[in-house]
């Protein structure tokens, strides 16, 4: 057995997309970046793909830290990286292919960051299968290891991993209860006494076994929450000393965001430590390579249910156990119980109704939903998937129905993303995110099956009380969902407005929607919008008519005659508004959002701001990724002009998040 002093990085972010549209939402807290994924990518993920370190001869050495360690990337984060950070995606793909252990350096993860011991038996199977499908589509082979979100584990969860041919997982020492050597007696252990230098077997109720590797408790804590990562030499020396001359394992397990986001320049500390361990101490740093040569001899018994971020098992995600982040004096987390209860009820009730209809169209509901992960991973086309599982020849409408029912289940799974319970208050963005996915599941079922459970679900949220006065139940639901809801007609209106303002610069794709245009009358702005949802293949045609009402004003009519709906600029979504404003303020088809900001600032210095101007200001600021100092100065001037002059009728709620982001929150509060 050769020694290993290595690292496992858990990379994860919750879904950032608007579940109605499929585009990433702007998050002002991440300013000057568009959203937190974008900011963390700049600070951490991109930095970790290649680190430049000084060499002994004065040259620069390029180190690729991820090829020398073990890591997992939550699929919700990986999907974002593919779309919004393709340079990082390509770098990761190349490095994984050329790593000494190949794809083995990457550990799989369930599709959604849900607490598996709290999921139903069938949901555990699906989440793991969907995560493995994502891994196989990405790396071309089955994973050997799988990371459990929050390292939350019980024996039933480990049985699922073995069912799906996973060989090992990674836990923390506090999750072990007792160990024994071959033929020996059980001996109690805790976080401090467990020997983490060896792999262990967990014997399951089925008689099968799975390997568990434990991170080094104190080193992992010091890297994540202290300053040990700031000095790569000290970190490497400390890890080597922890080997104590043996030939076992010292594994630092931490969130991947530790290296550059939580600790600035942590990527450099990591690379420096890896280089020193390999070059100066001759120690391997790749977990998967080490495990290939190990046959666990000792057994470990785990706590009935446990996780690395809760001292009370998995109570952090269902009760007021005291484990919390962001707590303030006088707050409690009693809201966790009714939130999970409401979502459990929705999953059970809505899932049963959906499965009943799905059973009429497919051979096996369970097999169909288990296989849906290959669709989500892009390994199977939607048409092929439906043909493979349908129990009869299906027309286009029935094909879309099958896919829509699968999407109900996907959105229900996303509504159990663990972040919703992790923090101190349900009025925060994390809980709002899961409620939006629940809303989409409810809406699809209502449209396809005629079963509307929204009122019953919201009634069950009545016991979910924010620690902030006046925010509970229905108000939480409205705040989370109402600003984002988008039906097909509204999506069609956005496409029509872009086509009118941006001409051939208008998009044909927006999130998971695709549009084709048929011009009926250019003078009146009349169009037919052929709209399709790329997730469900549902197709619709909308007649639209567009009018420009003033400088930045637009009105879109969707439908015919008395049945038409009218939409104004502020209804269409910030991404649409930014493109329209850039075309009208800079040049047709322009995507110079920062230039449009500057032009709008000049206008707001000369005349009062209307709602459309403020909406355009907010949208352009959100669309201007990596805003420059000049762009931020324009935003400040525009806000001072619009708000600071005391203009009557200014929508302060609209501009307040942007004002706070650029340091003008006090001005808005005073106004």
C-alpha cells in the first residue's frame, strides 16, 4: 500500500435558472456579476483549471489541480457551466481525459442536491440513476464512486448505490459509530478516534457491501474554515506529517468553492500543496488511483442517519435542530417542518395523479422515469425516449404529454434541493427557488391533466412563517413565484417584441423555448410566432401585433380580436428588455448593453424617468456582465438622476436591488 495525501472537492451550486423560461436569473447579491455562478466561476472554477506557480529555475510552471485530486460536480452546476462558461467546460473535459486516472478523478453525484435519506425509495433510485446518466454521457464510462449531497447517508441510500453498481462513497468521521477488524469485536469510534487512513466496508441489510472512505476531520475543518489553505507549503507539510510514516490515506474533504471563492487565492495554495506533496515527498494525491489497489479489510457501522453539516443526523432539513447558517437573535427554524410537509404532500399527491395518466401511455412508469435521466443528460433524444417506452403508437400531442408528465416529476425533484432548508429563513432566495419549481410542476399538471393543486398546496404553506414580520405562507409563495410566471403567450410576446425591435438580431432561442417567425405585415408589426418547448416538444402558433408607444415603450398584442392579451415592456422579462433597449439606444441589433447604459444615463440627466426607462436601466445593468467602472458610474448617475431628484411616481421597489448593489441603497431608503 502506498501513502496518499489527497483532496476531494465537492463542487455544487443550486439551479440558477428561471424554471418557466430556462434562462439564468439575475442575482444582485453577486454584483458586479450577473449571478452567483458567474461570480464563483470567476473566483474559483476557472482559476482551478490552471494555476501558474513559480518554478525553481525562475520559470513559470502550469499546474492543473483537478487532475491531481478527486472531485464531484453537481449536475445542476455542470449544466450551467456547459452553457455559460464553455471555456471551463472544455478545460475540464480535456483535463479529465488526460488525467492519470482518466475519468476516475471525477465522482458522480445525484442529479439534484436533495437529502437522499429523506427522499422516498423510488425518488432515491431516480436521483441516483439520473446523476449516473449525466456522468456516463459526460465521461463515457460508469462512475466508480458517488458523492452523497451533504454526505447525508443511511443504509437504504447505500443499497441504492450498490443497486446501480457504485463501488464507494466519501463520508466524514463523525458519521461512523463503531469499527471492527476481520474476526474482531466492534469498537466504538467518534470523529477524533476513527482511523481514517484506511478504506472500510459497510455491510448492508441485503448482505452486500460498499466501500467508504473518510476525510481527515481536523485537516478538512482547518482548510475549509481556518487559514491553512493560505500557505500551500504548510498545508503539504501538515498533511505529510499526518501520514505519520504510514502508507495509508490522509484526505482533505471540503467544498470546492473553498479554493478561491471562500478563500481568495485558495487555488494557488492547493496547487502549491499538491506540487510539494508529489515532488518533495513523493506522495500520491489521487484518491481513485489509490483505491484501485486497496481491498478494505475493516468494517464500519454508520449512524442510522447522518450528514457532514448537521450534528443531529439529517434534522437540519426537516426540523428546528439548531444547526443553521445566517441565524439572527430571536430567530427560529420551526418553518422547516411545514415546508417539508407541504412538499412531501405535493410530491405524493401530484406524483400519484401523474403516474396514473403516464401508465396509460407507457409500458412501465418506473422504467420510464428511471430512464428519463438519459434525456436530461442529452444521451437520448426526446422522440427516441418516448418511442422506447410507449405502449402504443403516439401522436405528437401524446408524445408531448409523456414528456410533460416526466417534467412534472423532474420539477418535483428540484423542489427538494437541500439549500431551501439549510439557511436561517424561508424568505431567502434558496427557499424561493424550490417553491418556483413546485409551482411549475403544479402548472404543468393543471394544463395537462386538469388537476389544480395550487390552492391546497399554498394552504399547507400557511404554517411556514418567516422570521421577518408579515411574511408567511401565501405571501412567501407570491414573492417567490408571481414575478417569474410565464405562460406560452407571454413567451411568444417576448419573441415578437424582440423581432420588432431587433429585426434579424432577434433570438430564435430563449432558454428552452424556440420560435420561428412569419411576417404578416411589417407596417403594423403583425407576426405569427411558431413556438415550441424544447423540453416537451409541445408546439403552438400565436398571432401577434407590436406597437412602439414612445422612446422605450412597446406594446405587444398576442391573440386575435377580443381574445388578445396586451403586454408592455415591463412584462416581457429583463433579458428581452435589455435587447430592445440596446437596439433602440445604440443601434439596431446591437448587444452593446454598457453602451446603452451610457446613452440612457444621458437621457435621464435631461428628463424625468418613466417606468420604461427604469425597467430598461435595471435590465441593462443585469445584462452587462462584468460591469466596468465606467458602466457602474453610468448606473450611479442614472439612479441619482431618477431617484435623487425626488421624481414623483418612481418605482423604488424596481430599482432598490440595483441601487443597493452599487452602494446607493441609503438614497433609495431616504426617498
